[in-house]
C-alpha cells in the first residue's frame, strides 16, 4: 500500500490506481494544524498506533493526552479542554468511541455544544477478524441524531485533508469518520470541501448512485460496470 497524503491524478472509473490509507492524511493534517494553531491538541484512549499519532505525540507532547482505555473519560477530558479554550481532537476506534461514550457525546458535546472534534478511526468492519466487538456499523446512525453534532465521512485522502482543515474553522462539536481501509483517490487535487454539498464524480443520464466514505470509489467502479452494459 502507498501512504502519501494524496495521489497525483483523480481516479478514472475502471482503472487501477494506488490505494491510500486516509489515516495518513488525517494525522499529517493534524500535525500541520497544530504547527499553525497552538489550540490544537489530541486526546486518545491508549490508541497511539491505530490513530497514527505517534509523530504528533513526539512533536507536541504538551498537547497530547492519553487517558488509557477510558473512552467515556476521554470525551469528558475533550470537553474540559474545549472549555479551557483548546481545540481537542478526540481520536479512538470508532466502535468504542461511539458505543461506550454515547452519553458523554450526547450531553458533554451535543447538548453543551463544546468545540470538540471526534475522530472515529477504523470505522465500519475494518477490524475484520477481530469480530463484532470491534465492528462499527452503527456509529453514523447514532451520531447523526444528536443535536448540534456535525457528522462527516470523507471518501479519500484529498477529502480527509480538506475536512480536517475545515473542522478547525468550524465552531462546534463534530464527528469525523476516518477509515483504515485502502481507497483510491476520487477527488481532483483542487477539490474544495463544502459542508452539506455533494460532489459529482462520474456523470450519467439514467440512474444516480449516492455514496460516501470508502464505498465512494467502489460506487464509481459500479457506475463504470453499468455504463459498459
């Protein structure tokens, strides 16, 4: 697998392209954001490697908090940091971040509107053989019904990087669903993320396929297959 922040060409349906881990785009963007804004900090739950924040920890140890395996406490710590004027990125496996800490997300963030950015890592069934305890297929359904919580599911490294920088400008709690599954680049280099706006990635005149996250590149492949019929 290739792991730069983003590729050089937009994906063309039906062709072979490099695959990317969106966690690389997220972690590198967070490092850049922290270099430019001293309010940016990270909170993790004993998940430094899976959240790819080892370099962030080395660069900004005074802005890195590891609470251990305590997801509910982790969200509360994030809310406290936001109350103190920081912009915390609370990063953990999406299955544990959302399922275990849902009450804290609802009360400490949604209802209280604290400026905390939740980064749900390795979402969906990305943990594979670790089984149902590590699968996260409900996280979007849970988070999208919480008032004041903005939910974003980036589709590729380009959009992940854009979403990260957008999140710093956005005032309020957010849930960013970041996958570890390898994906193609589907957006052009000059793509600019706009909250709530869909992007047309492959044109047609008979059916519409809507997708987000890791399924976007697969939806483009499906569109190409249908086009060939």
